[in-house]
């Protein structure tokens, strides 16, 4: 996944799209965990952290846009 610096270069729409993709990946990981087919639990942790990183950058960009309007 991208670093926070790389995420800052993306548009808000791209960040929202990436957050949706990561939510889907987490859902799939949850299903695999319940069925016992999850290959690597570390992958689930990585998806969770990546989602948090994307949401953090998205929130920062939205707050900056609101400040710019005001």
C-alpha cells in the first residue's frame, strides 16, 4: 500500500475509492477468517492499517477544504 506521503497526492475521489476497496478486502478477510481459509492474518492487519491511513488523509483533506471555504 501507499505511504501517507503518496496518499496526500491523490484526489478525494481516489481516496474514497481506495477506502471502499479496502473495506471490501476487510470483509473478504473476515469471511475467510470465519471459514478457516485465511492464508495470512498479517494481511488482515495490513488492510486495517491501510484503511486507517487512507481515512486519516481523507479527513485531513476534507478539513483543509472546509477551512479554505471559510
